C-alpha cells in the first residue's frame, strides 16, 4: 500500500460470514438435490432461510455499507456508472453490484418460498404443501426447479464480474475475507463507515433461527 492509498474497513464480520455461508449452502443445496437427498436439502434450505432473513433485516439496521440505502441507487446512476471509464472506486458495492445484490436476494427468496410448497411426488413435500391445491403445488414445484437455473445464472454472472474486476486490478475477494479495502486517498470516504456489533447480528440470527428450528428444522431432523 503506497502513501497515496488508505485502508478502510468496508465489510463487517456478519456480512462476510453471510456471504461465504450462503456460498457454501448453495453448493450443498445443489449437491443434495442432484443426489436426491431431499431431507438434507430441506435442512440446508431452512438454514439458508435464516441467513436470508438476517440479511434482509441487516440491510436496514446493519453496518453502513450493508444497508440497502448505501448501494441501491436510481437506474440512471447505475447506467452512468456502466458507461463511465475509468470506473470510480466504490466504498462497498458499486451501483451495478447493488442491483446484483437485489436480484440475488429476490431469486433466493423465490427459491425458498416456492420450496415450502413443492413436492417431489414421491416421498418429500414442503411444509406448506397441504395449504394449496395439488395443481398449484406442482406449478410452484416447476417454478422452484426453473428458478434454480436462474439462480445458477446469477451466481455465474457474479463470478464473472468478480473476475472482470480482478483483471482490471481491483480485488473484490480479499475484502470479503479481511473486511478491509485499499482505496486511493482521493476516493477515501470523508468518514469511516460505521460497523455494527456482531452481538446485534447474533441476536437477529437467533430471533429468526428459533421459529425456523421449532417449526421447520426440528421436524425434519427428527424424521432423519
């Protein structure tokens, strides 16, 4: 790091853990679905439900860079960023990255909700399957399977974007491990982004985990 650069804490521990745990769970969900291990598929899905619920709330009460208002910008601003060369450095998510976050969360929520009503027509049914007609359940099952392909596409685009920035000289992976980002002095923030305590994050996770454990996770684990 040169004298013209400064190290800034941009990602809190909670956001970083969310990112990597989500990556691991998505891999596990894909693997269990491919191998037909549907009970374990459900277990991983309910764990992901806890994570996504946490991230949605963290987007309003979390650290400065994790809040939606920090990276969700008007479409015109995102288009301007896309056409600007060279790209300005961003503290957290850049404008395009912000829209990718929203897209990923929307696709993940669609996947989780449809899974609650889905059926494999053999042994496994979602916990809310009984609330809808069979035709509706089959439609949601189709959407669940189709949406997973959309999710894989989003993951691929995300990886390609990270590689693109890598080749352009901006390492987006390291800050998601260390929490720190090296910025040029001219792009350094006037004030350092405020990071929320991990204790607050744990309380939020626990609040979501308790009902998920009682009503979704425990019944499946007891059956297994």
